C-alpha cells in the first residue's frame, strides 16, 4: 500500500476476510491526496453555469462543455482580484487545482485565477447586454438632460487615491474653481460596480437642506485600462443607476477609444476625466472676456439707439408748428372773449329784467280771485261727473259680491250635511276621513245638519249604553221679516 498506508502480503490481500478495512474518512483523504498530487495545477477552458455568490464572498459555479460538467469554487481572496464579474454563459479560462469535497463525495476545481476566453467572449456578452438595456429605453436620447452651464457644486465618483481625481481638481482650478464633493469608490474588481451605483444614488438622495449641498452635476470617472479593468462600468446595476439619476451625469471612463455602457446611459460622455472637468465648467477668463465684450457691444448699441432716437425726434419737431404760434392764437382768442364777456352779461341782465317786470305786472289781486273762481267751477263740474260713475261702480261690485256669496253657499259642506251626511271630528277638531285614524275609547264630535253631538268610539263587541227617549223638538221660531229700504250692498250669503 502506498501513500503511507500499510503494505499487506499478496496472499492476504487476495483473501477477502483478511483485506484492510478503511474508514470513510481514511478513504476520502487518500482520494483527496491522490487527486491533488496528480492535478495540482490545471488550466480549464469551459463555459460558466449556475454562478452563485455567497454572503461570505466565495463564488460557486459549474464549468461545462458539450459532454461534461465540473464543479468549481473561487475563494473570497481570489474572487476580489477578478477583473470582471462572472456570469452564466461566459466562456472562461480557469487556473487552479482539482480537489475533492469529502462531505459530498464530489470532486471540484479550486480556481485561483479566471479570465475570459479572449476579448471576443466579453465583447459578445457586452453586445448582448447593450441590446437588452437599449430595448428598455435606457439609452434613449430623449432621456438625456442639459448639463448646467456653471454648476455651483460638482459631485465626483472615483477612486480617491488615483491620478483621476487630481487631474479633475487641477483642471477645475485652472478653468473655474467650484465646490467639489468626492464619493470614494472602488473602480475595479469585486464590489466596484455596487459601490459606483451606491455613490450615484447617494448623491441623488442629498436634498441640500443639511450641511452637505446637493450637486448640480455628477462626474463618474476612471482611468484607462483593458476591457476587464473597465468591466465594472458595464454592469447593469451601474447603467441603471446612471439612467435613473435626477442629477445630470457626465461619464469619463477610460481613454477616448474606450467605451462602456455607462457612456450610453449618461447625459454626456467625456473622452477622459480631464475632458469631463472641461465639459463641466467654462473657462473663467474666457467668460470674463466674453461678458466684457457683450458689455461693450451693449454700450455701443445703447449709444447708437439714443442718437437714432434723438435724430428722429429732431426730424419730427421740424414738422410741428411753433409753440409760440399755437399759444399766440389762443391768447388772442382769450383777449377777444374777455372784452365781449362784460357786454354780454349786461345784455342778458337787461332781457331777464324786462321779462320779470312783465310777469310782475300780471300778478294783481283781481286776476288771482278770478282764477280761483274759475278753478272752483272746474272742480265742481268734475265732481258732478264723477258721482254717477262712482255709483255705477259700487252697484257693479255689489252684484259681483252677491253672486260670489251664493256660489260659496252652494259649495259649503253644510249643504252636504242637509242631505243626511255627518262630519266626524277628533278631539282637536280635525276631520276624520279614515277608520285607522280612530282608536277604542277616543272622543269624537259628530256634526249633523242641525247640531253637534259628542260620541265615544267603542271596541269590537262592546254594547253601547242605553239611549234616553228623545224629547219633542221645540217649535221653530218664525223667521224675522226681511228688512226694507235701500240696501245697496246686498246679502253676502
């Protein structure tokens, strides 16, 4: 027996009863050492499948080809050094060793290094992801917003230790110094994509009410590198965060020839981080020169406008009459009217005085008496004409009133009582029209043609008390004789 295991005689090894008895752990350990000694360093080209990242940071996956599957694991330390995020369907080249997992009786590959199987594999994955996100409208030009001309606060998402942030700050100081907020993140490797997405969302979450101002524009920047180095900026989480940002965003990832998916989702793409700083702010000196030039042009235009307006006023003034002539005519007319006014007042006063004298001469006592007699005769004549008219009117109204009384008498309910009917009223004097309005024991009044009788409502089956015999009715008194004489009004009933 090799590998430190005891050697048995040939004759004993062939006899089943004398064979060495392994424990499961011993046998699993022997297999593990054999596999690791034989395959201690291997390179495998395969397609990733079932990629799963555990909370511990380890990555579990399967390596497969057309006819076989090999389980694989990448421990946390190795996973953090990967230049890209493993995904299902990606063809990779893995370097590591084979080992066994005794708890499951399985063998697997422990991967120390993983890289895409050529740039073509990553480019194919990148193109597929680009089409997917474009179909969702994340790259639509209508979503893009204008970058502020002169932002007060600029937010920068980048590594705090690289040359990128120094280049951005230096260029901003040269062009137009602004308040800069830096959100430090990893720009490569494990967790970089999540940190970049969280930084974009964090800047958008600032409302500006506290001590930290809200940025007016964001710059997401990283230096150049291979496609694997820039892969974090191709992750969906980063692209979606950039597309959902309410703050205008400038992407400056890599060099001018490098393109990542965040470039399509951002509002503006800069070729380099330095170029992003140039696009974020104008040159202060150029702006001063431009404003000064606008001021000079404005002053020149103002002077020209004033000269033009003055020339037009002078031209219009030449066509107007002289103010002295206009006032001279009015003054002459005033003088003429001033002279005519006293004479006109004296003439009017004389005319009115003569009219008053004529009226006063006609107001003598005899004339007033004759006028009073004449008006009295007119009033007497009118009174004589009105007396017959008033009499005829009163006679007509009397006849109409008498006719209305006869109609009222004919329609009175008392005429119905004369025909043998009776009117039942409750205790309050309200007429009773339905049986359900009365209850047993209720007091009612029954009105007949010749008077009213109080009665009580009996229940079903009750016997009324005996009625005393009626007395002979008294003889009716003779009706009074009708009045004679002039009765203009007539009877109302």
